[in-house]
C-alpha cells in the first residue's frame, strides 16, 4: 500500500527518491512530490534537493556574530540542515517559506531556527517586524524558472536592497534542463545587471535533476 500524504495516495518509485540523496527520508520526498502536484509553479521541483546540491548551494559561511543569513524557500529543509550544521555562533538565521505545510514542517524539524510563513518579496518588512539586520548571505531555493516576472522583479529588488547594505552574497540554483528557458535567462540577465560579481558552479549531478549553483556579489 503506497504511503498516504494529506489524505492522498502517491506512488513514488523508491529508486527516484533514493537517487535524490542517500539521507533523504522517502516520506519527505513523497510529501514534497504531493505539494508539487498541488502547486507546480510555486514548488517548481518534484523532489527536495540532495545533500550534494545543498552543500554546494550553501558553500562556506564566513559570517561573524551579529550578522544574519536568510534562506528563501527552504521547502522541507535540505539546505537548512547544512546551514544549521555550519551556522557560526551568534549568527541569525531566518527562513522565509510561502507554503504553509512546509513552514509547519520546518518549525518542527528545526526548533532552534526562526521561520516565517510569507514571501521572499516581503523581505524588508519581515526583517523590520523581527528587528533583524539586513542579511550578509541569502541562500535561495526559489524556483525562478517557474515564477512569474513580477515575482522576479520584487524578489530581486528586495535582494539588492539587502545586499547593498551588507556587501553580502546571494546564492541560488537552476536546473540544467531549465537553464535555457526564457524565464531562467530573464532572471540571470536581471541579476547580472544588478551585481558586479557572478560565478556559476557545477553542475551537481548527484541531484534529481542536476543543477548549477549561481553566486552573485557586489550589488550595484
Ligand atoms: C524548488 S522548491 C526548493 C525547496 C528546497 N529549498 C529544496 O532545495 O529542496 C521551492 C520552494 O520555494 C518556495 N517558494 C516559492 N515561492 C516563494 C516565495 N515567493 N517566497 C518564499 N518561498 C517561496 C516553495 O514553496 C518551495 O518550498
């Protein structure tokens, strides 16, 4: 009998979930897939990122006490787990997740971290509400290739506003198969206009599907 997720039955071949990362529980992958079926544009992926992609995405955290790191779209938390391990003492973490179900899961999975159920586009108001400083690092799991242009514009403006203050860095990933899509190219063109520094890492092939990590720094 396939596992039930929120009253629905999803039959995901275990090899697909296993291929996504050796330490991803099957239940988490199935729950993620269920969320994707309900809202494909917002979720933008069929499986959570693997540990390999999450490590490449997070990179090194050269942050000092009092600084902040913000994660956009943590989902079920694969990159959050890496951030949690690497987070230097005294560095603030804030995760902003639009999906209510994922938000609930994250607060249970990482009780010592702070999460908001809201949109990355509202970064400025969210930080002000919580009295948090502008982040020195933003790690994004947002599916820019499937988000509408208005979301690109609002989120990129919020990112530039924050990173101009701190001189910090933005990191995201894009799937190899979607890299050439018009929306993906539009996002990169906009970022390249707003940031002097850019590096593409990878692809990480131990992820379903394989993905590049993109780094941006020196916000203009
Ligand atoms: C491709 S999934 C990535 C999830 C996770 N980071 C991972 O790598 O497995 C995209 C996530 O972004 C969230 N999301 C989409 N639009 C968002 C927005 N405007 N603000 C915050 N989260 C958003 C979705 O709900 C989903 O959890």
